C-alpha cells in the first residue's frame, strides 16, 4: 500500500491549484485538488487524505465554513491560505480547528516545510495511548479507551478522533493536575516536529464542545491562566 502522504489542495484559482500540485508532486507527495466545497467533500469521502491546504477566500462556501464543517467529523490536519490583511480570518480559522496558516503571497517552499512538519506531528499521533484503563467515567460521560468512543448518559456513542482521544485521556489520567501547553503537546503528539502551540488551545476548545454543558463556561476542563489547563471533574477509573 502506498503510504506517500496525500495532500488535498482546495482553491478556486486553477493556477494556484496546479502550481501547488506540481510543486508537491515534485517534492515526493501525492496530490488531489478541488475548486470548492463540493469537490473537497467528494475527495475526502473517496480516500485517505493526510492534510488539506485550504484557501479562505473562495466564493460560495468559504474556507472558514469548510474548516468548521470538516472539524465536525474529521481530525485531518488543515493549513489555511489567507489574505495578508485579514488577521481576523486567521484567528477565527485557528479557533475553528485549523492547524496552521500561511498568508498570500507565499513561498511554496515555506508551505512545503509547514506541511511536512504537520505530517510528522500526525504520524506521532499513531502511537498507542499510555493509559491502561479500559474505561473512564466522569460526570454523565464514559470513555471506552479500547474502542475510543465517548458514551453519554443514555448510552449513545460517538467516535473520538485521535487527537481528541489523546488529549481527553491525558486529562482523565491526571485529574486536578495543571498541565502546561508544552506538557500537553508532549503527551498528545510528542516533540518530533515543530508544532504551532495554539493547536492545543484549538483542541481544548473542540473537546469542550464535546463534553461541557456550556463550552463558554466549562465545568470540567478549566483554564489556569498563565499555566495551562486542568481537569476539574471527578474521575472514576474502570479497569
């Protein structure tokens, strides 16, 4: 099976798509392209994509909308391409779960370097979770660490992405302990790559949306200002 990383480039400008596709292929990557949301969803459904390069400024469904939709069902890494003057879009994109961004005009070599760094991080996420607990119970939730599913009070199950699973079990294994962003990066993905530190904040926000009654006023995952995060709920370990 070919495990050459497979990149999806999404941009409504044909010239940019073709330029990036040729550059990535020349540098040893596989590439698919899409001119907008419909084609992007079709490609994502059709095969294993390792990373998405996504332009923000597109007609119809813009990149921020597509980023948000993708994050609801997938942990595939996303690099946003943004206009240099749109700082708000960059911030919103990161809050929606993008892993990194690059402003236009950009050097393809820099984009390639960022893509490779994120791919190394994603590869590090495949190592087994450190916890040996079969299940954790907290509040109305249960986490099955064997099947990597989150179970609510009614018994309904939902799958946890790799990054979400690693972060949540890191907290559940250390309730009441403040973990810095650096510690969380080490626990969840290691230090094999240079990682954009805001990615932990994005991941915490996504996890809060999954488990908190009010993600804006969290009861479980608390921010410790200037230090990191701590899990404030009671945790029962089920071997």
